């Protein structure tokens, strides 16, 4: 993981086209690793998700597309943004950005 992302307060998780987790930054490891776990790198991201999220991710790996939603867990609201990543125009997998957001977040409409 590029050192720019390592200490960022956003969980960044990267997987390949087969779902294998390739990289996790510090926030991602802190968020997803449970006590006794050393790493999820090398594991399949599909095994980390229950249905229907598993089927959604599988579809995104088969037909690359972005997905965005919010969740609330343990009193914390998060924005989840999953998007394809490419290398020289070739689809290489998905990146997930997970960030804590305020419950009452301002929304602005900007005019061109």
C-alpha cells in the first residue's frame, strides 16, 4: 500500500479480479482484523461478506462497476465506496474506501 494511504483515517482495501485481498492500509487492518488475526491479505474478500453483499461484490468483479452506500454499526455511521481499479486500462479488481461520517452531514448543491 502506498505510504500516502497507510496512516490515512480512511480504511482502504484492495482486491484482485478473483477477490483475493491484495492490500490493506492501517485503518483497514484496524477495522477488519479481529483479535488473533494477523492479516486478511491473501484471503478472498467474498468470504468476508455475508449475503446479499457477497453476491453484489461477485457481480462487481464480473462486471466492473462502482457501488456506494452508508451503514451504521455500533453507533458509528460510515460511507462505503467500492470502485474498480485499472492498470493500463485493464480491470485489476476493486478498491473499497470506508470512512466514518457525521450523522448530520451538510449537503451542498453547487451551481456550474
